[in-house]
C-alpha cells in the first residue's frame, strides 16, 4: 500500500518579486518529487500544501 508524507510551506508575498521567489521554490519542490495539492491565500501570503510518496513505500515495493 502506498503511503505519503506531507509538507506545508508558507510564502509571504508583498511585492511582484516575491512571486518570482515563490515560483522558484515551488519548481524546486516539484523536482524533489513533491506534488502540489492546494494553496490558501491569506492576508500575508500563501500557504501551500504538498505530498509525495514516502521513501518507505518506495523501498518496500522494490
């Protein structure tokens, strides 16, 4: 059975350049095998939620 691990990242966004930093961090997370689930906008930025298959699951299936 697949198992997953989860992570939450917060991005403070005040200026346009903050979106560039956020985009870079999101792309980096994706290359690490994390899958974006959803984001919530708040007064001070965005909270993003991520998941990826846990390493224990991958080792067990090999």
